[in-house]
């Protein structure tokens, strides 16, 4: 199988289009849709660069890695535009594992502490899931879970994580009273990192904090494999615990051809060990180019440990595109991207 990958430039958000060819059939996978409004940009990009080169209707699939607004926010626009042309929707529904008492408690904490970014984000995520499922029902689409131990019925992609057990554990953790109370009491100060240390001791800075939220750890991790048996990794907002869990479940988490830096290049989602384990030819990241995304220390740590690996970000040059093989997908005439 071979494929064309488009990582769209939508700031600190993920919106990826995968165009796969297998046994003469075309498949389009919308992997996340960015923030509200970004879905319309995804549709425009598809109509401009992909649709003119597909003779028959492709098989369309939508995947939501996790219901944070910068991933699920634009998917309703994609669903509304393509409607019943979409054949499958994959996403893991946290509400399945949240009882009514927990849901009421989340609402209560949101009413009391709506200014708290983490509590507001959790409340919004669950509401976005409700709205997403209502929209899917409108088009007769039944969402399917996407765990590493789910039987997909096809080999278009492989799910490396999370397992169903890992997912349930993380959902229960971030929706219980203890976790909500911790969110309420947490003072969200800006991260102060010495910029000199980011340049001189980047891996030390990267390894200081690998504490991404349990919500991020529920992100779906996906692998594509091309006809040359090269593997491509899509990480969404996953973190160190996610990769360790996938490895413990028997998946090969080393030596990818191309890998996506998780969570827009945040230092909370990787460490030196995993930067080196992934060991790709290229790292890709969708980021706004601010202080946190992508983090300077992460980029410098990559350069220090993987001198032959280039890192490309959407904030430098815009949307990125690559074909897994030549002469199968149309050449757009785009110039080469400039690495960070």
C-alpha cells in the first residue's frame, strides 16, 4: 500500500488528510479536523489538491484521535460537507466509561470554576462528544472504537494505542473527584525555562517534564506502512506513558521512517529516550510557532541525538505534503520545505 499525506497548517491543532491506494481503490482518511472553522479548510484542500485526481468516489473514513477541541473541533464541518459519502467513523468515546454521577460532578465543578482551563476543557470535550454523536446519528453513521485490541477488519492502518484497558484507566483517572479537585487547586503558571539551557542542555530540559494530562494519554496512535515496508507514526497528543504501554503490548515502537512530534512539539509529551527510539528520517509537527509549540528544547534535543533527522513544522512554510512513492500520486509542484 502507498499513500499521500497532507498535514495542514492550522496553528496549534491537528488536521491531516491521508490518501491511500490499495488494490486499485482510493481511500481518504481525515485524521482529526483541527479547531472549529478548520474543517472548512480541510474540505477546500481536499477539493483543490486531491479530488480532481480521483476518478471514482473514494472510500472516506474519519478518525478522531481524542476529543480535545483542536482535534475534534473541525470534524463536524467535514461530516456535514461529505455526509453519507463517509463510510466509517472511528473514535473512542469517553462518555461510555463515565457514569452519570461523574458527569454531574464535572458539570458542578465547571459551574464553580469555569475560569479553570483544565476543568473547562474537560467539560467542553464531553459536550463536543455529545454534539459529535448527535451529528453522526443524523447521517446514519455509527462510530466505531479504535483501540489497539480492536479488530478493524482491514489493514489500511494499524492502531498502536491505546489499549481498551489503558484507555478506561485514564478516563476514570481524569473524571473522578480526586482528579477534579486537583485540577481546581492547580495554579497554572507559565513555564519559565532558561533559553540558554534550552540551547545548551536541551535534553535536560525535555526530560524535566513528561507529565502530559491523562486526557492526552488517551490519544489514538496510528501507524501506516508503505510498499517499501517503511513505517509512519501519527501520535496526536499522546505521551511517554502511551508509548511505553504500546511497547508493553508488543508493538514495535522504534525506527520509524517519518514520525509526528506529539502535542504540537510540547516538551511534556516526549523524552530523550523516545526521541531516539522513534529515530525517524523526518519529524513532522503541526504548530503555531510559539514558545511552547514546538518547544525549542525538543528541536535542539533531536538535533543533538539524531543529527541526520530533520524536523519540519507547519508554522514554517505552511501545510506539508509527502508521497510514500513516486509516480503514483500527482506532483503538485510545491517547493521543498525548510527544516527547523
